[in-house]
C-alpha cells in the first residue's frame, strides 16, 4: 500500500514538472528616440497572461534603446542564455529587420511590433520564422492615398525618416500616388535625433504641394510638422500610424491640430460602431491599461503587446500537442501554429495568417483619424 502511494505521488510530481514554463523573450525601445512607442509596449506586459494552457509564462524584457546593434545583441542573449521559446519585438522597423537573421538562424519564432512590410515580405526561408502584428506601411499607405484622391489632392511633398521606416513609406506612397495620378513634388529625409529640419522644410514649401506627407514615428515626427506650421504652411498634413500616442499630441500641441493619419481602430475604440469585431477587445485593453497607468495613458503601441500575446495564447495550445516548451520541436510547432492563425480578434484587427501572409490583417484593422481639440477623432 505504501509503495502504491509513493508511486502515485511520484506520478503526480512528474505530471506537475512536465508542465514546463514558456519563456517569452522581449526586446523593445523603452529609451532612445522611439521611447514614446516602446514604453507603453513595455508597460502592457503587466496586463497580459502569466499562464497559458496551464503553463507558467515568463517574460524576459530587455531595452534595446532604439538601437539596431542592441536589438541584435538582445535577441542573441535571449536565445542563447535565456533559452526563450519565442521573441516579441522590436518596436521599430530597423531593429526588427536587424533581428531576422538571428531568429532564423536559431529557428526561434518572432512577433515584431513594427510596421514595415519588409519585415515579413517577401517570404523566404528566413522570414518564415517572423510574424508581425502591426499594420504594414503598404496597408496604411493605401488608406492615405485613397483619402488624398477623394479630397482632390493633386500634388504632395514627402518628408520621412532617413532609415528603413522612411524608405518603406516612400516606396509605398510614391507607387500608390503614381497609380492615382498624384504627383510627388518633393522627397526629403531627416534623422530621428535631428533638432532642426529647416532646410528640408524650405525645399518642401518651395515645391508648393497641395498636401504634405510626414513618414516618421513617435515624438520625432512632430518636428517637421511644427516647422511647417511655423513657416506658414496651411495645407493638409498626413502622418503615419507611428504617431498615434499622447506624447505626439502633447509635443505637437496646436501645430498638429487637423493632422490626418491612418490608425488601428483601437485608437478610437469608443467611437467604433458596436458591431465592429475589434471594439470589445480594444475597449478591454484600454480599460486595463488606464486602470493601471491612468486615464488617457493608453496608446495603439501598447496594444501591439496585447495582440502579440493574443496571438500566442491562441497558438500555444496547438503547439503543446506536438512538443513541450524549451525544445526545438516546440519552437517549430509554435511557428506552425502562428502561421495557422484564423479569425483571431485582437485590439488592432482580426488576424488570418497564411504561409505567405505573416500579418494577416484586412481592412478592419485600419481607420482614418484626425486630431481635433487635442484628441483623436474618427473620420467617418
């Protein structure tokens, strides 16, 4: 009898120990020029599940300081030392692009929270390990050019970051503008750390555009807009979804009033119709974030963390049927399960991924928004 009880106890202990922890490695930009994006992403990890399918989830969170070299270093550490099952991050396009080689080499799935389509396109042996929950520049640029076309914009000037983010937006916007017979009359660039863009803005104004497109993200994107208004430009200004946070509103002040931009519907969740499939999840994210960090503190960027964990919570149970966390087999199974994501509603949209589409968002993931009296307003 005593032997039977001992065997039963051993069996129970083995069963418990078999539930290995799931280790999620995170690298994001909590400092540096992209901090206004990375801080809410980091904060949002306090709101996501600490267990999935009975397995404890550990989050190992590192700051890459908006720097590509640090992002790569963090990714290598998370994989080699922390033995993570998946990586979430980074915040920016350049950092995410730099990490692709590392995750592919180790066959570790990665969910980027940055926007450029180049992060997951074109699909190849390396990018098959990479997924993305932020709307792509290709997706959002279409909304901007449609709005321009519908409002009789014939000429535009472009000023964007002098990095992969700005280049991605230039490629998409210039291509779509040509298709819509909208002429691009200026193409200027600036750095995320610049303190003046006077020379670029004078060239933009000299081209006399009907509208100006600024392809930047976070608070640095306010710099050219403030310069345009200070120099007397009164025409429409378009920004990207990379500025959809309260820090941009605070820094831009009156100079960003009337700005037009595409954004994830989470930004204006309370203004969405009740039958919108994203509204419930988006409102829940905002409620949790603002309960923890204060009214008006939630942003679309923190919601990328929420959606990354929504995708993982959906994929993990399927992966567990094939392998246990901490193994190469589990990482491969998790990659396959992420690729098989179907009809998963997050705060930003409804995700349906395929072997050639590792974003999986459709038209429900974007709305046009303007800034009115210092607040975001849905453009209907």
